[in-house]
């Protein structure tokens, strides 16, 4: 081979400090789901989003997991929940969820084709879009909570 590389799923491609916002939440949920199951992922969502929003996000996360279980090409490899590194599979999955929710549908479908068989592409992409939007709303809400109150309510 011209350029032989051994990049596998758990190969480190970044750090969690670089994964802010939506991508960081996706990776955290994925790690919790893989290590602690559905209950661990739900606990993380409740801590970050509150009960009502967490329920919607958890339902979407369950649909993503069901689609992956039924159609995935190979298992996604994840680092430990508190590891500071980000693996190749985690980064690719976070990018897929972000593209499904906020980016171009065509890009999301292409990324889904790398994760699952052909008949699982659409269900996975739809579930990932719902999950990504729920998590994106939570990120926006957290950002709004950190903004200081204006000195004056008058807007010009």
C-alpha cells in the first residue's frame, strides 16, 4: 500500500476540551450508553436538561441505539466516560448527529452510510436529527443562562 495507516475506532483524534456544545453532549451520551446502559445516559440528560427535555432526548437516543443495533456495520468503539481523549468513532458519530440536526441532509446521509447498512440509513438519520435538535436546544438554553441580565430592560 502507498500510505498504510492503522486508524481504528478508539484511535485518539482529539480531546474532550475541544468538543464543546452539541458534539460534547453527543459524545458524553454515547459513552454513558455504551458503559452504563440506558439508565446512565438518562441520568446525564436529566442533569443537563431537566426532566421534560431529557425525556424527549432520551426517546430519540433510544431510537438511535435501536437503529444502530439493527443495522450497524460494526460496533462503535468508545473511550471511558471520564477519559479526556476523543476516539475516531466518537468524533465521527458526533459529526453525524450534528450534520443530521443542523447541517445538510445529504452530508448526514453519507455519514450514516458509513455507520449502518443501506436500509438503516434513513431511520438512523431521522433519529439522529431529533436527538441533535434536543441536545442543541439544551446547549442554547445553557448559553442563555450564562448571559448576564441587562442593566436596563429598554431596548433601542
